[in-house]
C-alpha cells in the first residue's frame, strides 16, 4: 500500500479570511479537498494549480501568504 502524504494550498481573500485546499497524495493520484466549502476533486496532474484555480474562482482568494 502506498504511503499518503498531505500538503496544502492557502490563499487569503480581500477581507483577510484564509481559505485552504488540502492536497492528499496516494501513489500517483491526488485528492483535493477545500476546507471552506467541501469542494472535492481528484487530480493526477497539476493538483496545486487546480487548487489555486478553485480558491480564486470560488472564494476570490488570490493573496499568496508566501509572497512579501
């Protein structure tokens, strides 16, 4: 059985609220789960890009905490 690893993509909206999508990896398949709205999707390729797109489209959360 492949080990599972989890990472997350976080962005803030214009009101300062944090929105997070968890990316869980099991083998080559990745599962995306939004903590704000319970949106879920599986993705084999570019899961972090799909997470960023969801956050921008569904929550207007585009501020990356990693950028100064």
